[in-house]
């Protein structure tokens, strides 16, 4: 245990995802001891990011405007929507340049352990977007793990009552993984080989 | 397949240990608490990604250190493989295959072990969980793909149980679609793969276990294995699809009870395998000697099954403290039953416990150091 504020810093850093107590301690001492390290810049970016960044009203992607740059782009194909768990998945799929339609970010996956049910995800918003018959294909690109599969099954059943083609990314993605870690080639192939599920 | 060298860094009580080993029988002797089991645990870990005595990986890292390293050279025919695992106290474990980055969970594809230990008595006398563990470890060795199915099943079960506990409050969902249906679906899809694999295993194991029993007990007591499933399946072989349907039907008709109890009452996590001798269940009927013979036969039968079907050749046999538990005749019969395996690791507190025929390469283990014993 360190005295007062040093320990507070370590504790705060340790609350961040992927940072254990040892890493937290290392980062804290880097901040304390490295003169060239611009503390006020980091602090202001942290504050700014919270103030300025919000979630696109249409798709749930991160943006600094009311809607994100993808939703505002008239060249995109309005007949297809790709459903992902997180905003970072949008970035991963955009890198493949395989997909020209719009996105819908759910904000997670169904997981009772974490208290997340369909009502906690942006599923209602998705149904609203599908109401006017413009969209003809929904591509479900949730993570290839248990919760991602469960969410995909849920969406498939929910959408089966609509006259919309529903596809799921082809397997070949590393099982048990995160979409964002799949390399571009694999993810690109998964898009090409997507299969109709309803 | 055999191990041709082992290096340990900060693994259990070993700060640094490097040994090269030959084909045949490797005997580790030393007093209690010197590191014999620790050494074979390291080898077994690469094959099973688990430990037979602790569930936390950090217990394997030497006290006060941040990381443990296990490096093992394997020889299979004239092929050489180097497996290296680094267990980190903080952050994910790392793995290398022939010096390039690999996934630890792929290691069981390259190394297979069969471990005999005094705790094996629990296979007969213990609760169903120990028998399920026996089956599932073998299933993963036979079909490595099942490893992720098993862990996904565990997780699906947790998810479903959590939902069952809160089901009464959370059922009015979007479009009135029940999320319990979704988890039933996951559970049944994953669970049926496990059920079908266990059925196949028990069927294929019957012959080798019977033969092993006769060679160890010196008598034919007609040993049998029978799956006892919570989801009743039609007699004969069921496909995964039929099993999924049967599983779903059971979940469906028992939903009210499960919601009330707040837990999943059907599925491979509730199943058991029953062992019998001369048509009497071993549990509650078998004598002490018969119990030992059956436990050893399960391991030996498993080893022979793996030998017969694995591309890796013979599994590495590990006999941890087993001979001390056996009477003289069982010792001799076990020794001759295992003697034709490519490589065997044996641990014993005193060398006299080990049948002479197996004393081929003897090492002394003392306070985390290993030295070749002089003949
Ligand atoms: N993480 C660890 N760090 C340091 N020492 C450890 C660690 N884990 C276990 N040990 C020590 O290793 C010793 C146990 O070694 P091991 O189980 O290999 O004994 P053994 O030689 O098989 O003895 P026995 O004949 O009693 O079975 C114990 O003294 C224990 O304290
Ligand atoms: Mg021991
Ligand atoms: Zn948007």
C-alpha cells in the first residue's frame, strides 16, 4: 500500500479493463516520474471525450455529432444493415471494405450473468429501423462466442416474422473469439460466405 | 510419443530444472514434499491444461514469482516438437509451438497423457462429478474440438441458471419472445454433442477396460460401463440431432419445475456412468481390491484406447504414487500391463515400491532439484 493519493491513482487505474494491480502500479509511477509526460493533456482529453463523444441516434456507433459519419453518408447501401455488438466491431468490419450498407450497434450481447437481456440492448431501435421496408437484408455479425451466438439466435427468431433476408457471418472466424481481433482477410471472407438463417 | 526433455522455471518448488530423458520408464524417487508430483504435473498440464490437484493456475507459479515456464521437447517417430507454456500471475498465459506464438488450448493436440493417482479410487467411490471429469478429459483427448464445447456448455448452464432464478420477473421481453428458449437452444445444442461423445466413449472403452481388468485382477469379473443420463435417449446410437430434440423436449416439459427450483435439472452436468462387476454396481458392492482393479483398468483401458486411435501414438503414462497403494500381485500385474508403453513416468517415495522391471531411468528428486541416480 502506498500513501494517500498515490494509492488512489493506482486503485483508479486498476479499475480500467485489462489493467491488473501490477500494471496499474507501473503506469502510476510512469505518470509520477516521467517529466516529459504531459499530464494535463491526458486529463483534458479524458474530460473532452466524455463531453463530446456520444452515440449515433440511428445506429449507436460513437460520434461527435447527432448521427455518425456512416449514417450520414448518402453513398451507402440503404437496403442492408449489419448488426454488431460494439462500436469497435464497426471499425473492424470497415477495415475489410467488404460491406457497403449501414450498421446497427447493439451495445453488447445477451448475458443473464451480466444482467443483460434483450431490453438492455438496442433491439427495439433496430425493429424501428426495419419498419419501413427499405432494408432487405440484415447481416448478424455478433461475436463468434456463446453470448454472441445466443444473441444471433434471438435476433433470427425475432426477425423471422418479417419479410427480410437474415444472414449470419460464415464460420471460419476463430471460435470463442472477439470480432475485433479477427484479421481483415478472415473477416472479409466471413462476409462473402455469410449464410441465410431465415 | 515421448518427452525427450523438460525445463522448468519457477514452476511450483522448482526455481530452475532441466533434464533430458530417454524412452522407457522414468522413475522419480524422493521423500515427501520434494517435487516429484510437481514435475509430472508440469507434463500433465500441457496435455490437459489443468491440474489433478488444484484448480487455480496461479498455485503452479513459484511463490513470490510472476511467471512459471514449462518447456517440453516431444519426439514422435522422427518428428521433434517443442512446446512452451508461460503461466502468468497477471495477464493471460502465453504459449509457443516450435518457438512461434501459439495458443495454449491447442497443446492437447500434440501431447496426450494418462495419469494414474491414488485419487482414482474416487472414480469408483466418489460422486458423479469425478466420473464426469474422467469421461470429459478423455473426450477432449480423443476429440480436441470438444474442449470449447465443454467450456461453452458450462457457461451456457450458468447463463441459463441465472435466467431461471430471475425468470419470473423478466419474462415480458421485446416481441414477447422468451430468452429462456434461446438458452434452451444453446444448452441442448452444446449438451447433445457432449452426450453423444460420452456415449461413443463408453461404448469404445468397454472392451479395453474389460481386457485391462482381467490383466490387473487376474480374473474375469465381467466389468461393464453404462451411461446413466438425465435426458432419456432411445436405445441404440442417437445422432446429435436426435439427442438435441430429446433434450429440448425434456427442457420444455419441465420448464415450470426448473423455474420454480431456479436451476437446470437435466443435461450432461447431471449425468453419471455406472460401473459394475458381475452385474453388481461397484459403488456399494465392490471390495477394496476390486475397487482398485477397476480404477486402474479405467486408466489402462483409456491408455490402450488412445494408443489404438490417436495419431500421436502411445499416450505418455504417468503413475503418481500408485505402487505404494497396491499389494504385491497387483503391482507386478500392473507393471507388466504398462511395460510396453513408449514412455512411463513413475513417482515413488521409496524405490522398493516400484517393481524392478520398471527401474530403467531413475532420478532423485530433492527440494526442487532433479539428479540422475547412480545405479
Ligand atoms: N507454487 C509453489 N511455490 C513453491 N513451492 C510450492 C508451490 N506449490 C507447491 N510447492 C511445494 O512443493 C512441495 C510439494 O511437492 P510435490 O507435491 O511434488 O511433492 P512430492 O515429491 O510428490 O511428495 P509426496 O511424496 O508427498 O507426494 C510442497 O512442499 C509444497 O510446499
Ligand atoms: Mg506426490
Ligand atoms: Zn450511425
